[in-house]
């Protein structure tokens, strides 16, 4: 257990439904990253936060994706109108400041049917 | 071309063999992570380094900043080392965003 918690661990949803994932970081970590990983690939960057500010959002992230970190602690990633291509593992990683070790959650595996 | 390239993509070894996984990157970095991912998704940090060499048990990681290259070595490999090994770099631009390689799938046979 790295101390980074992601919920749910697994989510199966029908195409067109909205889903929301949550990441709870290690308490003093001000950096929080979201990544997406498909089978056989390394994680792809989606977005990241420093405290509550969203510093960058990947071009991979369509308008259907939104992430928040309202109080600089936990973060949510919402996918609206899910598509089968959204099926992947969604990973959260957190760190304390720049150039510090990143700690990863167990991920949320999304399956869109 | 990906910013972080790993080789080999797949590696099968016999128990006891010395294993090397390579990582090359094309961008300016401030540090590099070696990560281990077991089936089921969990990622664990093995090393974070910005220069030289680090050792932990049977694992050794080296980095050459000038050549933009890092290696992960596993001595006396064991079947429990079977996992995906991922290299990730902190890019100096873009606020030190972590960028990942595709990973190396390692299988150690007994």
C-alpha cells in the first residue's frame, strides 16, 4: 500500500453513461497526476494538479473528460458519455513538490460495454 | 518518436541470469524513475535518480545524463521478478511532468 487510494478499483459501465473516479493522495502531497493505461502500453499523461490548480491537460483528453481537485486534497476524474475506447486503467500518482518520488494508486479499471 | 524509449519490449530469462533493461530519452529531464508494475495494475517506485548509480538489494539503476540513457539491472533474477518495468522521466519543461516509456515485460522462468 503506497498510501494513495483510488476508488473504485473496477467499474463496468454501459456506453453513454457518465463515470467518476476518485483519488485520495498522501496527505502532504501537493502534486497529483492522472494517467491512462491501455493493455501493453505505458501510462499516458492526462492531467495534473499542483494543489487545487490544474496545470496542464493533455490533448488526449477530450471535452468529455474533466478533472477537479477542489480543496487541493482528493481529486475526481469524470468521463461523460463513455465510449468503448475509454476502457482502460486510470492511474493516479502523487508527489510532494517537484522532482520528488511519485507514489501510485492501484488504479481504477474501467470497462465500457 | 516517443520521448522515452525502452528496450527490449519483452524479455524472457532463466532464473539466476543477469538482466539489463535500457531506457533512452530525448528531452531534458530533472530526474528519472524506474517503476515496477505487477499484473493487476499496481505500480511501485523502485528508484528515482538524477545522476550516478543506486542499488537496492538485487536491483541496480544507473543513469548517464550526458548520453540521456539509464539502465536497470537485476542480478540473480528470480521468477518473482516477473513484472513490467517502466522508465519514467520528469521533463524539465512543462513543470516537471512525468512522462512514461512503454514498459518492458520481463518473465523469469524457473
